[in-house]
């Protein structure tokens, strides 16, 4: 069964450093998403991406964040200058059509720890 | 705006006992409701969803949920817990239209003991 994969599973970085979280969505999917979950808090929507551009972003997704689909398979989330409060589990998701019928498929997450 | 509240961050049941995980939602438009499960070191997996039609929805692994509009609830139940049900469960809501971001609750960690 096809699945969404994410690397690394755990990333530790120093405050102020840049990090790139990588996702490989399911191959025929067209809609891509990043969510995050700070420990003990809700899973929060960050950004959706379709047709090589951001379709929607939350207020969390400020200028420090960017997304890219550099090739036909990867979908990345970059944080330019990490802050302590960026420590969280980051989930990637993809959807064939972004609809209720096609549904959303989530990866296992990357745990980011900012020291 | 839409939101989800999951009552109880941790629930513990005995094997064979009823599982009840609570979810209440807030939505100004007809909601579409979901339950996801996350097993350790795995992604979020869809358990079941309510879109329209029958308000009692059956999902995988013997779980079901009932949409109650009057109570703005979508509680998840399973008649008899199994050890393998131990996981984190997330309730989520979305609406029709747009690119359909999911709004999640904080999650409930279910522990099942012998």
C-alpha cells in the first residue's frame, strides 16, 4: 500500500539554525500539506500546496517558513532560523484531489527539537 | 471558524471493556468529521469519517462514531477494547470547499491494560 514517508524521523538543531524537513508524498497525489503538533497540544495546520504554489497558510506559517517541491517526488518544509518554540512533531500529508472522497494520507512525522 | 475539543487527554480501560473517546466540535457550517489513530512511530491513519447520510459511522478495527448535531458531538466507541487499540486518537473537522485543511483536536491517548 502506498504511503507518505518523512525524513528524518528526529532532528535536533541549535536555535537560529536552518532545518529542512523532507516528505515524499504518494506518487499520484496533487495536494500537499504540513501540520505540526507541539507536545501536549493540538495538531495544527501550517500550509497547503497545490500546482507548485501555496494555496493556504495559517498565521503560524510566517516568513521563517517556506515550502518547496524541488522535484517530482519530494515536498520540503524549511525553517530558516529555528526558535525554541518550533520544537514539535511535523506531519506531512498528501491527497489525490484534496476532497472528502479522496481523503488525506499522513506520514509518520518528524520530531524537531530546537536547543 | 471551526474547532474541536477532545475531553480527556488520557483514557485507560481494561481489555474487553467499552472504549469511549469524546469529541465535540464547533462549526458554523455543516461539518465533516473524522477520527484518526496514531500508533507509535507511525503516521495518522484514518479510522472513520462522517460526511453526510447515516449518522452512525462504522470504521476499521471495530470502531464506530455517531454524529449528534444537537449535541455537537462525534464520540468514538468500541464495544470491547483490545490491547492493540492502545494508541493516540485524534478527532478532526473540515468543511466542504477550498483545499480542505483539517482542524484537529488535541488527541486522546488510549491505554489498554490486561
